[in-house]
C-alpha cells in the first residue's frame, strides 16, 4: 500500500487571542527544526520524546500532526501501525493505523489544541483509505494534572476524539473490558473496502459468545 501524505496547515486562535499553527504530516527535518516544549512529558522526558518523534516520522505509514507556537512544538498526534504486542496488529493489513499518542503541553491547555490537531489530521483525503483506531485506558490519563474524575476525563476524551470523526466501538479485548471507562474508538474511511471492515470486526471480537 502506498501511504500518500498531503501536507495540511491551519492557523488557530486560542484563548486570549493566542496564535498557533497546526500542521502536518511533519517530516523528520521539520521536527528537528522545532523546539520541543518542556511541558510535553506524558510519555518520556521531552528531549527523548522529541527524538522518538523524529524517528517515527521516518516510517512510511506514520503521520505526525503538531501544534506550534512560533518555533515551539506544544502539542501533537501520532498515527502509525499498532504495536505488534497489541491485538490490533492481528489485523495484518496496511490500511489500519492507530492514534498512538496525542499530547498537549500542560502549559498550553485550554486552547482547544487537541481537537484542532485531530481536525487537521483528518483533512488529508488519504485518511479515507484507512481504519483509524485509538485505545483509551484510564490509567494513561492525567487525572491528577487535570483534576478531573475518571468519568469527566472520559467525557472530555470522547469529545476530542469525535472532533476527528472517531466513534465508540464495542470489543471483547480484555484490556479494554477490564474497566468500564476504557474504550475503543475508530474512524472507518469512506474508501475502506467492505472486506477490511469485516476483518476489523473479527479482530474486535474473538470470543464467539460475544458476537
């Protein structure tokens, strides 16, 4: 499968008229030329995460969309193939991508950046060729930093994902069913073949008594 990528960019006005550029997919060189904000530390130390994103940008299937304040990268989303240790890698076709990470710097929350990042992610018409999924687990959520309860955070998360066209999908995946706040969300592109959708359904449900 040829992973076609068309660069998209919008200007976004946050609270107090703060101006941002949201664009992507970004190349390795584009990422190298940006300053990685110190508030981006949900997954690794900022320097290490910056280096990881540069490496991921070199993958054929990857898509990295970022929010930038001047020359400072303050938020991003990453699409790539599911980890081979996850159930979703059993799909074994190149037209399924996972939203592997979406993060906004703690110093830049409240500007509606996560929603705008996802909106820009879906602006490229090539996404209509993909099934895009995200697996949400409550133990990954920044409950302490936001002060939200599990269910308040879940509500915010669903609204953000829906801005990118991702909807809730049922599954019998044990990690997701281990807590009622966890969920699978997905967006099935308009050009995804019917047989691919059926394959996705078979990966979602592997316990025949749940079908």
